């Protein structure tokens, strides 16, 4: 049973437009969420995080939105650039999970020039 | 190179053999994590080391898996009597401290194929 779901395995967006990557979770105890970006043959790199006390966190072109009632978060990239083409992982943790982050399966984003 | 390094980058082994995967964390990082990513899946937490504390082994899938961290630095993940379902990319990460808010820096991974 997947606790963190990313239902779109892939997404294609035109350069300059908005990319929206979605993530849904089932465990209401999750209170801290992360997004990671992964290029081929490299390890994931941290992108942005959000705590459940917030509903939005912004860092440059990247904004994460959290809807706790819907158990849904999304990552917005505006404007999208070809260098953003990568696999994006959503991850969640609960205060009583120790260091255990639960990761989604990832969404492959392709930004077309 | 100041990043997390892992070796080997690729490993092909026969079913039933033991394998050792190595991780060199960023110098000064006290926390070290092992994950694995099977095909089409997200990262699966395996084990966590923090300083001199007892490791959190809650993610290890079976007793064939073990890990050590010597001198608070280099870590070795050992898989005994490998099975085909062990085929995956094994990722190591380190962070400065062990809190949830600490950024984890990942290595490039070891791609393990069990024939």
C-alpha cells in the first residue's frame, strides 16, 4: 500500500510555461514534506520543503502548495526551463517516524524547448 | 570532490553471492542513510546512522541485509545470499545533523543486478 503517490509517471511542458507536479498521501500523521529532483546517473538533490503548519512555501521559480484536508501537495515550477527536465520525487515524514521518509515513485518532467 | 561518493557504481553478481556496497559521506556529516530504489518505485529507507547512537535498522527488508559505519564516517551495506529481488539502485545520503529538517545529500548510487 503506497502511502505517497505520484499518479503521473511523466509530464511534458513547453519551455516558459508552468509545470505542476502532484503528490497525494494517505497517512494523516505526515507533517513534513520534501521535493527532490533527480538527473540520470546522479543522486537526488533537495529542492524544497514544507511543514504542515504552512500551506505554501516559495523558493525562486519553485513553489510547493500543501492542502492538508485533501492530503495533497503540488510543486509548481514557473517558468519551466529545459534544465528542469528530471525525475521529481515527493517525500513525506511523520514526527514519530524517526528518520524514515516515505518517497513517492517519482514523476519524469520533460521541458521542451 | 566534496560530495557523497559510492562504490562500485555498478555491480553484477550471481544469486546466492554476498555483496558489499560502500559509501563515503561528506566530511563532518554526522548522519548517514541508506535507501534503495527498485525499478518504477520510490526510494525505500533502509537504515540510518547518527553519530555514536545505535542505528535505526527499521527499514532493512530481511536479516540478509546489514550495515556498518566505521569511525563515524565510511559505511558499508552488506547483502548476504543475494536474491534477484535485491536488484535495485542503492543510494547513500548524509546530512550535517540528523534532524528531519536537515538536507540530505545523496551519492550517485550503486546499481546492483543479481542474475
